């Protein structure tokens, strides 16, 4: 049996009206910059909208994933190029920094044998505090009115660094 094909309208139908403009802004920007869009249902996140670099199939090719978890929209940015935009990280509001701080530490830094081979984790600083965070959940942020503009700029910074 073939997998169902989802459209952007399917995703937007599940997003609160408050967040629709953000989703559309991210989508428009990513498509304009030649990232490929994928909408799918996964066991862990449910319905998700993701964007990846063309011809890159690994997790490091994904720039942003928007997904609903427990009814809230979350944004995950794979900030592989975080060292290119340190001032962007320093400008993040405190509520985003707190979410980053609460994300799991990368076990690769303490025990390289315990994490999967392709993981390198993230080692970075925000306002002089050092973080060594998990690649998957480091920049997974709950979307709210305060975080929208900062997340959009973070997404744009990562996308520009990849192009």
C-alpha cells in the first residue's frame, strides 16, 4: 500500500491560526532558496513539514522541521553551521536560551562510543555560557509570539550558511 501524499494545506489545517503566517514565511523562504519540502507523518513527531538541501539525504541535510507535538508547534533547526552566526545565537531571547539549556547534553563529548557515528553534537556559547548539546534536540524550540522572529532569523542564517 502506498504512503499518502500530504500537501501544505494538510499541514496548515493542523496548525493554529496564530502560527500559519510563520509556517508560510518559512516555507516560502526555504523554497525560494532551493530547499526541498517534505510533508510526512512520523511515529515520533506526528505530522511534520521539513526542508532539506537538494541531494542530501542525511539528517545533516535538514535545515528545519516544523511539527506538532501535544498540539503545539515546535521548530527544530539543525544548526550545523552555528559557528558562522554566533551573534545570532547571542541575540536569542531568554525563553529560547532556556529551552536550549534544558535540551539533553551530547553524550559524544563525554563518551564518544555511546552516540551514533554521524553525530558530532554542538559545542557553542551563548552570552559566554558554553553548551555541548545533542544534535537532534538542541535547537528544538516551542513556537510562540516572542520566538517567531528570532526563529525565522535563525532559520535564514542556517540556510544562508548552507548555500
